[in-house]
C-alpha cells in the first residue's frame, strides 16, 4: 500500500498571482526604510561641531590610517559565507514546493534533479575551496 500526497502545485500552476505576497512584503520593507529615513531627517537633531563631525570608531578615538591592507583571506571567507548562506535560502522554497508535488508526474523528477544538481555543484565548490586552503585560518 503506497501513500501519495495530494498534488497541490505543478510547474504550470505557478502564476504571477503567487508572487503577490512577496511583492507586498518587498514594498512594505522599502516603505519602512524610506519612512524611517524621512522621519529621522525631519525630526532628528542636526548639530555640527568638532566632536560631532569626527570619525566614529566604535566608541574609541580613531588612530592611524584607515587605508590599511587586509589579507585577501578575509574577503574569501566572506564570499564563501555568502555563497553558502544564499544556498540555504534557495533550499527552503524548494523543500516546501517539492513536498506538495505529485510524484507520478515528471515534474517531481525534474525538481529533484534540479536541486540535486544545485547541491552537487555546491559540494564541488566547497571541496575546491577546501583544497585551495580557503578555510585555513593560520
């Protein structure tokens, strides 16, 4: 006895109406940011002086030049973090949609193949970075 989940979505059912909540959330966030910037500019104090205009260094007086060279490894670590962080963001919608696909139709195999290819290329990139020494902190 096999159990098949009811098919709620197929690839053909994805219309622009399904993206309306994302669009509303995007518009609300842009409106929130713009509103806070405008309210701060209108209501906030606007005083200038020697101490107020000085560069802020986390509560400490700045010393030395800000034009210091950093090791490229810091940038590599940041880029690797961003790549794998974005990968996790892409996995959530796929997992929610894949659970509701009908496995009797070829759409399920196509979706599974796409994510397996995505994960395979991510693992290859991780192994490549590991062999190049991106994750060594010495």
